[in-house]
C-alpha cells in the first residue's frame, strides 16, 4: 500500500536564496514526517516495530518535539525551555516512555514546537550566534541545516517503522 502525500507537503524552492531554500527543506521534511505518522491509531504509533530498537513512531514524534524545543526555543531564543520527554536521568525517555504517552498530545506538542521554531527563525538572521555548552559559538544557519539533517534521518526511520506497522510506503 502506498501513502499518498497530502496537499500540505510543500516542495522546497529550486531557485531561491539560502534562507528560503533551507527553510523550504525544513518545511518539506516536517510535512513528510507528519505524512508518515498520519492515520495511525495509538497502538500503531506506540509499536516498536524494528527490533531490537526501542524506537517507535510516537517516540520519534516526542523526540522531534524536544529537538525543535531545545534548538529553537532554548538555544537560539534563550528561553527557559527544558526538554519535556527526556532528562539527564532518563536520556532516552522520549523513545522509551511511550506506553502511557498520549499520542494526540504528543502530535499537538510537535506542531506547537514547529510553529514556535518558525517564529524564532523569522526573528533571527542566519548569522546570529549563541553559545552552546558543548560546541561553543553556533549560528542560526547551523541550527537550520542541523534540523534538516535531523528530520531527514528520522524520516528514514519513520519509513521503516511505518512499513512494518501497516505496510504503507512512500517517498
């Protein structure tokens, strides 16, 4: 069974400036991920379908929400925005603690964090910098490229998980 992408899956611009191109690719990958998790029930989203990994589609939703939150809100914008689903005491909580997690709340949180990320990006230049505790001075450009990479990698995971959950495939 092939997944049919919805109308909200934007194509990145083929002729645009750097900012528009990078933001376009991030929007494309965000929409691709939403497509990969659409139409599944709570049990399907929670299913750890690629053993021995504990990864599930719901775990990816929770992980990406915290990735968006930590890079855009906490680092770029300097907000007090600690991660929600993991901690130093539970570094894999986003992936491991899905059995009782509410999929609708997790999906809504991911959408809110993506919207907040768009707002933060719009308020900053690509050359704006902040101090990262481990990697030092980091630019907004780097964050934007990193998030494209993060989503692209996890969309590959989502492809495999979705196919194992219900047989659906798509590009």
